C-alpha cells in the first residue's frame, strides 16, 4: 500500500459519513414531513380516481396520481432538501475544513446523495404501502421502465439541486430558491392541474422540464405504453446541465 492509498478514506470512513448525514437529515423534521407527508395527503385526497379505469386495467390513480406523487417526493428531496444541507455545510465552514483532510468535501456530496436516495425510497415506499392495499392501486405495467425513469429522474432532480446549492449563499436562501424552483417546475409540470390548461408554449415547456418530464415518463410506464423519448432526453439533459453548472459555479467555501 502506498502512502497516498493509506491516506484515502476507507469503507469505514464512507459509512461513518453516511451515518452522520442520516442523523442530520433525521433531525430536520420539516425536511422529512414535506416530501413524505404531502404526497400521502395528495394520494388520499385523489382516492376517487381509483374508480376510473383508463388503459390496460390501470386507473386514473395509477396513470396520473401515482406518477405525480412520486415526482413530488423526488423533487422536494432533490431541489429543496439537498441544497439546503450543502449550503449549511459551506456556510459553517465544514466543507472548507474537510478540503484539507483526506476526507474531501466530495464525500459530503456523495453521502448526501446516498441519504437523499434513501429518503426517496422511503417516500415512494410509503406511497405504495398506502396506495396498493388501501386504494387498490396497481404496479406499473412496465416495471423495469418505471424503475429506469425513477433513477434518471432522481439524478435530474439532484442535478437541479446542485445548481441551487451552487448559487445560494446561505441555507435559508437555498430553501427559498429551492422552493421557488420546485413550485415553478411543478406549476408548469402539472402539480396544480393538467398542463393542457396552460398556454401552449408553457405546456410544451413544462413537459420538457424535469418535473413534467418525470410525470409524463412515469405515466407512460404505468400505463404500459410507449415512453416519449423527448421526456427521457429532457431528463438526461437536466443531469448534464446540472453537472456542468455545478462544476463551474459551486464553491466549497
């Protein structure tokens, strides 16, 4: 083992970092309640949609409500929660101090992504745990496609969150910018009503932004139909754009 290898954080260090991030997130009650509780409320309030079969034995709840609920979970965690923690760590100097140790600031980023993914699993799992037995919801007709869309959407939402973290000078501003971004993406992507009610230009824009693209792609997977490649390309483009912007704009101190 070389001296450089000896200085590199091992699996134990990575696990400890992830455990610390889990504790930090667990203390943020609002950050847990909103992405998990709000989707459940929307799901329960939309329970009558379970009575209307749309396609392939799937109801309106399956094809329209569940994709929206899952998207809300991913968007709130990625665009609001994740950047608020990164902004806090930069503001308090944690990232700067880590930069002079073998545990680089990138470890915090990786740990946050891992913990955010765990939150998403919990949020989506809670929604399914309620929808399947209580509302007679169905699993997607194309489960592999739905899983692929979820993974791509998570990456896109985290990429958008990294842009927020890069430009927000304080934790409070990160939350504010993240909420504005979430609501803007949501309003154009169907959060407050079908996109068809928007002007054509805005409806088209909403369909290619991460929120709307995720809802449409998941809806296609749930219904068993063809997923429009435009939505997948849009999500992939969001990942690339977020990565590039983060590299250019993000500062560790």
